[in-house]
């Protein structure tokens, strides 16, 4: 169906949150991974935290996106840093009394420790639980790369992000 053939069904309204976090501009298909990784769904069920998730929504910036609205929940700094890897280009809006009081744009750090498992099965970090992973983050040919401090192997960000601890 072409754009001219599409009917305008209007805009769906989602209830505003009084206090909480909105993670916007998540690459399409990553919202559920983020919720699982941060264990937000489990916490929401036990503490009755309201969550709204939009998947594959229209976006002027990227074509499609996901969005997560979490009432009465604020991301900690570690989660903000992890979002730079899990959802590059995302934004976090901190809501208080129905107003955006802060807008964060997660950026990639130079190093990341203890967040991801090394994809190299022979890396010492996969054989000894006492050794925390440590990756140096850099860009090469427009792609984010991560180099393991221990085995010195470099991996694309997508490969490393599939190995969340």
C-alpha cells in the first residue's frame, strides 16, 4: 500500500507518566532486549510499575524505532552507559511531575568493564569467574569495535552486545 493509499487512523494516545523514564529512539527490535537485560519486567511485576512499550514505530530520524515508558523508575548511571551499546542513538527523558526535567544522550565510553562477556570462548574471562571482562571501545571504518583487554581480539559492537552478562 502506498503512502497516498494509507488511511489516516489518527494518533493513538498513551497515558502520560507523572514520574519516571522514557527511553526513546531505540533501534527497532531492541526494546524487549533492554527490558530483559535491566530486569525491568520482573521488577514491574512485583512492584506494579507501569510500563508502555512501542515496537517498530514510525520515526522521522531513523525510519522505525522502539520506545519504552517506565513510571516511577529512574535508570542508574550503569544502565545509561549500557544503553549506549544496546541502543545507540537513543535518548532518555527523565520525567518529574509530567515534565521532562532532564534529557540524556548516552555516549560510548572509552572502556567498559564487567558488562559483556567476551565472545572468544578461549578468553580467560570465560574460564575464570574472578576475572572481569574489560573492553577498549573504538571506531573503525564507521563501525564501533570492542577489543578485549585479555585475549586482545577485536569484535564488532553487535557481536559483543549479544553477550550481555
